[in-house]
C-alpha cells in the first residue's frame, strides 16, 4: 500500500470510529484556520488536511461534512461531503447544522488534555456567533474532550501496526548504536549517530531533532529534556537513552533503555539492584493495567512497588498514551496531582497504547530508566517493545 493510501486508510478508520461514538442529535464540530502554522490535532487525526480560510468539519453518526474555502476543497480526502465557499460560510453552516438535525454541538475545548483543546478562543467565538440562537436553531454546547480523548487513545488495528512498526525501527536503531558505541563518545555523539540512522531510514525523532533522543552518561548527567551534552563514555559508565521515531504515516514510538560500557569487572550490586527494582515496578504497573481500571490506580501500583524496594517516588506519571503524538492524550497513568487534573481519573480501555516508564538515580553510577510500549488487552497487556530484561552491554 502506497504511503498516502495507508495514511488515508488510517484517518478514514479514525473518522468512522468517531462517528460510532456519537449519539443521535450530536454534531462534533472541528474548526480550524491556517492549520499549517497552527495545527488542530483532531483535524490531523480524522482528515489529515491543512486549511487556510476558516474551515469547519462536522461529524454525526452517519455523515461527514466539510465546509472549507474554495481553494482548499480539492484537498479534503475521500469520505467527506465537501462544500466550498467564497465570501461567507455562515448561511451554509446554519443550513447544514439544521439539515443534520443537530441538537448538541461538541467543540474541542479542554482544561486538562492539550490534544483535546485545539479550538482557539477567537475561533470559538466566531463559531458560536455563526450558530447564534434563532427561530431556526437553538443548540446545546459541550466539550468534545470525552469523545476525542477516547478516540485518540483507543487504537484501531491499523494504528497498532503503525506504532509497532515505529517501535521496531527504534529498537533496530538502538541495537546499531550499542554495537558502535566506544569510549570517548559523548552524549551528543550518541544523538548524532541516531539522527543519522533516522535520515537513512526516512524517519524523524519522535519529539523533534533538538531534544530526541534524551541521552545521559554517568553519575553527573541528570535526566532532563535538555539537548544531549558532553558527558563522555568511559569503561564502567552507564548510558541511558530515551528515544523514539516517527514514520511517514505519522505514528511514533517512545522507549527507554540503559546500557553499560564493560570495564572487565562485574556490574556493581547497586546498579543491579536498581535495575531489578525498576523492572519489577514496571511489572507491577503492567499487572494493574486492565480495562476499567482508573489511570491513577495503575500508577499507584508501580509507585508502591518502587518505594517498597527502597527508592524515591518518580516525579512524573507512569505512562501516557502513544500514537500520532508521543503524549497522545486520553487517560493518563499518573498520580492524583493537581497538574494532571482529570486525566488520571479516566478508565483504562482495551486497545489503548501506553508507555510504562520510571527510573532511579544510582549515586556514583548514573540513571537507570526503563520505558516500554504496550497495548491494553482483556488479560495481560501486549508488549509492543522487546522488553529490556537485563542491563545491556555496549560495544
């Protein structure tokens, strides 16, 4: 299947999935303009088109309607009934909303989930003005976040395959890196090597060329999202990498691995113990990752296991959704901290894809951080990544 055909098939599957989530009388209204500069994440998910003028995409259980500027009309993919306009879309919009039998309009606004908050405040005011109450129209308004969060997080089989492809390539890159690594390599050299593999294979780093991968070498390199620095590999040093790739279909991977450059001596007990404790804590999270379980409960299981082993709590969520974005919205596997809002209260659902990630700093040695990508199933989750079960040697 050609790349564009494959992408269209993925987007068509998400559009149909969204329609199945809508109820009678509901219209999900996606509004965007100049989306090449200011993308609307939901539009990318279900239509994959950039628009210039004020543009509206309306979904009901049975219909998909696009109202776009005349010069954008031919770019809308198959599956949508397209109306082009020139001077004003108001009358066309009101006529379509009336024809669709809309009673409730869902807009992409959310206080907690950034990928469900794609509607700007200015454009929201315009939409509400176009659909102001009158003899022909009286609508109820609500957030599309519950629908959109579920749509983004519950993946189709095609999405699972796309993410697995991205995971496989990231793991292949890391194997090449581990074989090539040698004393004197700096963090920035590791990143440059992986960037070269991305260019060779027609991929890009999951969260941008500037900060992906995150690379940390030795005890003086603290985990952060800063660009890789100058800490260098020496015999006995730990190398921690947070890495993923995005392929041309738009789906990405996100995994963490930890390595040690051999120095002729056994791996220190403190390093072995930290690795095993992180592995077991991730396993505790995986054991709790079942459909219907709240996100905060999954995080609590992993957090308790790590603390019981004598290590401090990690200061982030255990896991996040993974798909077209590295942080793909929907339920978060995190603690009930104010900064996470309601995202941790939602239930885990079958076919969602999550990361499971945590780590600890081992004084005198460096950071042990592990991250795996998994699909939620009715029983144990399916591991998309080839799980790291022991410390990996370099060279």
